[in-house]
C-alpha cells in the first residue's frame, strides 16, 4: 500500500487478518434479489485499468500511480483480475485483486451505482468457488464486509490457510461475461 496517492509504498501484514470464508459467504436477502434481477451486466477482466483507476478515485487513497502500474503489470501477466458491473454500458462498480494458486487477495472495490460493488463481490465468490479457490483474503475487516461473513483470524491461522491455498491450482477463469 502507498501512504497516500503519491506516498511511499509499504508492506502491511495485519494481525489479525480478515478473510471471507468461501464456504460461509453470506448474501443478504435484498442483495440476493438484486443479483437475481440482473440489474447489472457482470464481466471479468474486461476493464481492469478502469476498475483500479476508479478504486483510486478517493479523497484519501493508498492506490498510487506506482501501485496502478504494478498491478496493471500483474494483470498483463495473468495474476491480477477484475470483476466489473455495467449499467447501461457504463462501468457502475467493480473490484480487483490477485490470484495465486487457490488464494485470492482482494485489493479494492468501488461503486458508482447502488450495490454494484456488492454484486461484483457475489460474482467473485462464485468464480472462486467454481475455480477451486480456498482463500479469499481481504486484509482488513470493515463493517461492509462483515455483513458477508468476513472474519478476523490470528496470523498463525492465516499463514496456515495461505500455505494450503498457494498449493492448490485455482483457476480464475477466462475473460468473459458472467
């Protein structure tokens, strides 16, 4: 993470660490109805640069130009991925992260329209489950993510889950519309 949009990049390893257990992912009823209604068209890896750019568009951000360039390189190498929600051909929300083995490291999300980032998260979890992933690392707990079943675990437990997840050949999937 960068300390501010132009700041020094630091390495953070929080203890406790927040994860969303894929087997216990909870979708609130109103969001489940919104997902079923198909309000958004959902794609993967179609607009990675736009997603990370939108995630950086905040008054205070840890996503510096250097971070954007680094993650764009990871995307070009097939490691960083995005899930995009579209409404009327406009990018309404999304998220991005990095996939290594069977572990996915969620980095950031944004929403320009009601629940768009939440819909992206629901689709991400579906992709991870179908791709054989075992770990969804979200680094830090937020009230927003707690509603989906996120939990904090001690570093020792996290490192064990990470070790196992990295050994699994997870498959994020090809760029496609979901």
